[in-house]
């Protein structure tokens, strides 16, 4: 019963805490007010509308939801078995060596002293190397499993709560480009079955290459349920390597497991617009073209030089040139270009956490790029002036103002939100500059004429060390301006320790509950154990009887000062003698003769005479009836 009471008390403390923390973990977007930004059309706020979608008591306003909602996740970096991992670590190699040295199992014929020395050395290595390596190995494996489900929890919860139309992961899907093919396949399996469970790579038949007669347009909203679960994967340095170590083998396995590294997707958004008969001309149709979204997925790992594989770099350059050449007219309205790539654009030191940095290999890798934080300034210029058509020269098409769009990148785990711009009115040597987006908005640089610019958002990593962040991009079409608008926000879960704490607490609570149920069931359905008789001394101390003498209840020899038979005073009895204190130790006659030593002697003489010859002696004296309560004790 005591153990059940302890378990019940523990459950009273554990269950409320467990329920509260679990509710927070699985509904954290609700508590963090996470929602895709919504068009400003006078409807309910984005959060309230998202809340309505999950409430059975209110109606969801579909018109207040952006038609394109992209869940952007950065750098999951799934870790695994290191390429430097010792495959013999789980088998205790030094312990096996101990048995071989101690019993000469390898055929050696060492002296007893040598065998002893080798065996002791093997035992020391077993305790100091094998056991720590074994524990560390399985600690890492457990940590990898927990990290997979932590990342998967972010994706699953946000996908359910926010209801995106598309999902992208901005590179560094795995943790190292140096891993072997079987380890790469293993991490790919974890990626699709734990982290993005239910997701799938974009089918090759849906990916397109830029062309002059491009006609592979898709309708935004068609096949919506399938697109919600297609993951647009971007190649990162930990997936395929930098320019110096990027190889055809690494590109092939990335293509096989995660999808193509370079392609584009184009979506059209049908608009039900009522045309006036006077406006129903070819000129009106050119003025109000069908809204389009162009998504360019680009592997920018080998844009900079030197590159170890000239062939792969040429493929990237060709794709980029085709994307520039076969773009829509820069002055065409209702067109939005979304560039998804990994390495951020060039910017000065101090704007983001990662500043400009380059490192190069030696001759073994053709002195190629070994590491870089940003693209070089010329490569970045190819984005702004090539893909987006912005320029300092006002004589170029579109007066150098370019086309609307956005760049989403990864790589910098801390994340960054910047604005790249060029001042067309500056002196002849105009250069591209960058500043934080919030500073650009405060200075209204994005609104000033003659300063074309482009926003670049480096999405903070979704890893636990960076609070499990995710980006939420909403893109909607404004019929008043006949152009696209977008907003971006973030939603973070918190560090991975929160996920571990909640699930460990849930397991402890569940374990205590199961033990409590088992204990209660045992107490209810098993017969009670028989009670053991109390020890004799306990009976002595707890079984005292009270006798009735002259109508009063009192311990023997401690009450009435007179004998009820003779009227003589009682002599005090030493109650410390057990035989006189408790009836369980002997057969004592409750009479007035027990009160004095003389009475005790008379009793012995009378009993001796009365039993002489086995014939009781008849007392000539008249017998006095025994008062009630003074009957002799039965023999024990």
C-alpha cells in the first residue's frame, strides 16, 4: 500500500507537467503565433485565419490565404557514421586481443611473462578505450535518432498547422560530402523516412530546362495535394562539395536520392477578370498578362573558380546562361522570379554573421575552392544583372530596374535578411552594395527611384542549435497593381533539448503509470498474505487485562486498599515481575491471597495437602464463592 501511495503521489505531480509540456511541443506553432503572411484584403489576420482552419466552431476564410505558400527549411545536416569511424569499435577489439594473447589463440609461443604483460595491456586498453568508444558510439547513434525525429517534428507540425503549397530545403541535407556511398544512402533513407516522412523528391518529368519555346507551364493549385508533399531540394556543400572537391560521383548520388541540382518550375495563376468590351484588345491582354511564378533551382557550388571538374562547372554555366537568355521580357508585369540556391551572395563584412571568406585546396584538387562563405562579387553580379535584369545603366531594357523577385539561400546557419541595390545616379563607377533589410526599410532605399534592388533572405538553419527555425514565404497577386507581392516570416520551435525533455518526461510518466496499475492490480486480485502471530514479548506488552475487584476496573494490586474477603489491606505487588503482571505467563488464581507473601505461602501449602495421594482434601472451612471476575486463568 505504501508503494502504491508513493506512485500515486508521483503521478499527481508528473501527469499535469507532462500534459502541459507535450501540448506545447505538439502545438508550438499555436503558442508562437505562427502563420503564413496573408494578403491585406481587410479579412482576419493571418494567425486568426489559420486558427479558424483548425477550429470546428468557426469558418476558414480561403480568400485571405496566399495562393503560393512556401515552407523554407535551411541546412538540416543529417549526421551519421563518420568517415573516420572505426568499424571494429562495437566489437571490443582489445578484449578479443586479450583472449588471443592470454590463451595463445593466434599460434604465438610467448613466454609466460610476455603473455602476462600483453594480457594486462589488453585489459587496460579494454577499459580505457573499448568501453568508452562503445558508449560514445551508441550515444551518438541515439542522438542521431533523436535529432532525426526532432527535425521531423518541425516539418510535420508546421506542415500540418500552416498548410503550405510547396516545401523547399536550401542545401546541406546531409552533414558531409566525404562520406561513402552506402552512408550517403543511409542518410538519404533517414531523410525521407524520419525527417520528411511522407515527402517525395520532385519527379524528373516535372523539372524543366530553360528554352525559347518553353511550354511546360503548370497551373498553381492543380495537383495541390501532391505538391504539398514534394520537397524541392537544393544542393549544398555538404551534399556535393565546393568547386574544388565536387565530383561527378557526388552529383550522381545527389541526383538519385534528392533530385536534380539545376532546373526550373513555372506556374501560372488564372485570374477571373471581367473585361470591358472596349478594353478587350490585344493591347489590353499585353497590359494584363497571365500572372506567372518562375522558380529557379540552382547549384551555385561551382560558380566560382578554380573548380576541380571543368565539365560540371560548364554544365552549371550553361544552365545559368539559358535561364538568363530565355527569361520573360524584363518589363513584363505579373511575373515573379524565385531563385533557390545555397551559398549567399557577396556582401561586406559585418552585415551578416558570416563575412566574406575563401580557402583553396592544394595541387591534389587542382587548387580548387575548398571553402567559401559567400559567392564572389562577379558571381553575385551574375544573379542581380543576369537573372533579375537589374543594372546601373538606364539604357538597358526596363531602364535597369529589373524584374520582381526574391533570392532564398542557406549556408549561413545564423540566417540573414539583406537588400542588394545599386544607385543609378551615383558616379560612373557604380557598385552593388548590400545592407540589412530592416535598415533599408528604415531608410526607404527600396522605395527611392533610380535605385533598383533585390531582397535576399538567408534562412536560418533548422538544426536544434539554431532553435529549429523555419521560414514562411507567402506570395500573392495584387490585381490593383497587376503584380506579385510577398511577405516572409519565421517560426522556431526551440533547441532540441526541449524535444528530448518532453519525451523523456512522457516516458517516465508512462512508466510510473504502468507500474502503478500493476501494483494496484496485484493488490486487488491476489489474496492477502496471512498475518503472522505477534512475538511473545509484544503480546506481553500489548495484552494486559484489567480485572474487576469490588466493582472497579484496575490493574492487579494497584486499586482497592482492602481485600474483599478479609478486609485486610493489600500489600503492594511488584508489577515489574512478568508472572504477576500478565496472565499469559502462568496460571494465577485471582484471589486476595495473591496480595501478600504470606498468602502466597498458604496457597502453596493448601495445594500441596489437597493433592496428597491424588485425593483432594475437603476443606472443612466453609467455602466462599468466587467473586465475579476472580475466576482462575486456564492453563496455557
